[in-house]
C-alpha cells in the first residue's frame, strides 16, 4: 500500500458575500472621523514606535516578538513590547 499524499493546503472563498457600503469620509460626523482615522500626530507616533520595535527585533521579521513575550500594562491591560522597557 502506497503512502497517502499530505492533504492540500490552500485558501478558499465563499460563493455568497454580503456587500457593505462604505460611506464617503465627507458624510461622517467629526466624532466618527476621529474614531476611524488617525491624526498626523498619531501617525508620526506610530511610525516612531514601529521603528523602535523593528530595531529591537534586529530589523528582521523572523525575530518579531510574539504576544506571549510581551508584558501587560497593569492599568490599561494592553500588551507592551519589550522594546519599550518599563514604559
């Protein structure tokens, strides 16, 4: 008896979909816009944070820190990347 080949792995898509309309940004209220979009300042801060974490991981995606390797902020409950030390 010959060994069975391993099952094929892949991606499949459903034949039925639900179309969700996306409103134009000009139709959103200021509160909705603040919730959905980041400000220039937030984007700059995220870029700085991401660069710091990337350098910590020696600029290689295979060194990416996993969630279980992060600490937890005791006040917010958010995960804290080790690149930020005691922050």
